[in-house]
C-alpha cells in the first residue's frame, strides 16, 4: 500500500459508496473508487497523483475506458460540488517521493452535472466554471460517462470514428461549427493528421455532395486520396489566364537564366508581355 493510499485512499474507499457515480450498467467497484488525487490546480489543467495499485486493478476491468483510466490519453473525472469535471491525461512520470506513486498532468475538458437517481453525467459542456481543490479524488471516466459526454445534440454532424478507448461510442464533428471557425489538426509526426484531414473532407463531401471544396496541396500528398471524388490540378493540366500572375510571378516561371544575362531576359519578357 502506498503512502498516498495511507494518507487518504482508504478513507476515500469508505466514502466511495456514497459519492460514486456508478449506475446499474457500470462495473461498480472500479468506477466508484478513486485512482488518485489532485495535487495542484492551474487555469486549464492540474497535476495529479495516481496510485499504481489502483491503476493495475482498473487495468483488469471489462470496461475499456476504466481499464485505461489514468493512462496517457485516457479521461478521468473529478467531483466539484454536484458536478463532475472531466479531464484528459496528458503526461505521466514516476513520483520518486512515493513508492508506487505516479505524477500526471491533466487538461480540463469540461463539466457536467450528475443525475441524482442514475448517477449519470448530463448537461456536459466545454470549459470549467468550478475548480476542484487540491486533495480532491480522481475517478475513472466510464464508457457510460463518455457516451453521455459525447452524445450528439441533434445538430448536423459527420462521423469520424470512435471515442478512444471505447469501440462503440461514435465520435462526430458538427459540420457547421467546424467550418464556421478556424480549426487545426495537431499531433506529433506520424500520428495521422493527413489521414484525418482526408477522412474529414471525404465525410463532408458525402454529407454535402453539392459543396465545392478547394484544397491547396503544395506537397501533392492528397492527390491519391481524392482521385475518384475530386479533380486534381497540377502543372500538367492546370490552365489559367496569364493575367492572373503579376510580373514577378512571370519571371519566376519563364526566366530560367540565373547568370549575368538574367536581367536582359527579364527585359525581353517585359516587352513581350
Ligand atoms: N486511424 C489510424 N489507424 C491506423 N493507422 C493509421 C491511422 N491514421 C493514420 N494511420 C497510419 O499512420 C501513418 C501516418 O499517418 P499520416 O501520414 O496521416 O500522419 P501525419 O500525422 O500526417 O504524419 P506527418 O507528420 O509525417 O505529416 C500512415 O501510415 C497511416 O496509414
Ligand atoms: Mg501529414
């Protein structure tokens, strides 16, 4: 048993039956018992301590969301009054001061209220209005929680996959909200940004077949992905009026001489135009 558990986890387990979020469909034990506690709070995230033994116990759970609770990329929840604050685990490191302890950084996603009778999270919204205090317990977010949080509100949307780590909760994007703002696909190299961009554009095209989308692809990497559903223009087939280019652009295209005669060629081109 770790120091962290000795200083609060046993008490938390006793309290868990009263304040836990379990429903009749959830694996009760693991989702009701804390896996860690809040150490430090910042504006958009927090540093938390996780209990290795609890993570191992959760790892055997049949609910994939509980099984991966506390791992990088997983989602956890923290009680704040009558609300649950949802957070995503960004990074982990070993806590040298506590045997079996893990320090992790989480980013806050949003908050939702708990239904009194069923324990389910409802009215989930992005952003945080109430912060937890250091010492608050961290619980695994269950698949039932994620289903509530990522439920569609009926707006027109496209489906792009499943919410990690579940394999049956659809991940959708609201098309109007997405295209009405600037957005970016971010990730380390090789994490699937280009693949995701192609998928999103394909889904938007399926959703709105009359829509016209112009993609500027300076590295020519998307051509094969849209061979059947789009028109690919490159130097071999692109036709455009010469007046679309200014004189500088004409020189870039037509004057290939880089030596001392270049200025002479530029003057000839200017007379020709
Ligand atoms: N959802 C996925 N499941 C499995 N493999 C995937 C998935 N998405 C992408 N990949 C594979 O991962 C590899 C990298 O994908 P991709 O080129 O889209 O990444 P990227 O983030 O755009 O990389 P880069 O930063 O180099 O541009 C490709 O081989 C791709 O087939
Ligand atoms: Mg890419």
